[in-house]
C-alpha cells in the first residue's frame, strides 16, 4: 500500500537535510497518514480509508460523501475497502 492520501492525494516529497556546515543530503518529507474507519451512511456500511490529517479536516468540513466524490473525480481514490460489520 502506497503512502498516498486517498482524499487529498498528498504524497511524500523529496528534499535536503542541511547541516550546520550547510552540507546537503537527501531526505524525504513523509505525509502524516493513518488508517481510519468511517460509517458511510449512503451505502449503510463501514469503509476504511488511508488518509492524512488534512484529509480528515476535508471530510469534517464537506462531509464523507462529497469528499469521496471529489477524490474519485480527481483520481485519488480508486478503491475503498468496505467493511461489512
């Protein structure tokens, strides 16, 4: 599973560590990702998403259904794991 947010499409970026002597070595800026389960009212089921903290704020702001529709339209979310419990 790749380290990409399924709502916002955020992924890791490359950059440099800069020491006191200003030597540059490569590093990665990782995304704050976690797996979270949401209750999807429209489908009456639980879904599991791998989202960033910014993606969680988007879901809180516009709602889960609208956020998923935007993510699918932009190509960020191809598959959603549906949990039938």
